[in-house]
């Protein structure tokens, strides 16, 4: 089941890549059903807030009618950054699954784990490495093409 939802996140990442965006995709699942999909759009929207995770959370909140996302899980192709980890924590998402680790700015265990620091009365469980090779490869390909001017 985890791979099924991560494959949808990868489809979202490919949409980002097609727009020249960093290829990160996210989906939010509740009770086994995808309720939100998103991909990075920082370059397209000229806004630092348009990470896949933030947009997915915004859409899920709108769909569920509140800022809390109980019984929800997020699948994201790249380990979330500090901003996204904070939004995940604040939205009360229960579990995060990510594909590729981000050794430079990952905040779900690679660099630090903001989701498990007792910053508030709520924690989020984390599972990394879901379809890790595919998630890492799409990012590597994106940067290789960028360097080659494609």
C-alpha cells in the first residue's frame, strides 16, 4: 500500500519536473483514499511557500474543512525541509512516508527530526526509504539535465 501512494507522489514529481521545478510530489491519504495531491511550484509561482507538502496540506484542509488533518498520512518523494516539517506537525498529520533522504536539509531524520523533538504535544511518526531509488533518481536526472542545459 505504501508503494502505491508513493507512486502517485512520483507522478506528481514528474509534473513538477516537466515545468522545470524541483521534482518533488506529495499526496495526503485518509482512510486509504487520496484526498490531496500536489507538486513543487516555487519557480512557477515565484513564491518560496509553494513546496509540494504545503500545497498538499492546504488542499487537504480545504477538503476536510479544518486545519487539523486527523487520520491522515503524507507520502512525499523527498524528505521534508524545516518549513514543511513544521506544517506537517502543525496540521496533525499522523504519519509521514518519504522516498529519498535529504542529507542537506532533511528534517525527518537525516539532518534532524523536527517531528520527534517534543516541540509541542503532538508527534508524527516517520518512515523513510519508500521507493527510495526511484525518488532519488528523478531528482538526480533533474539536476543532470539542468547542468546540461536541457
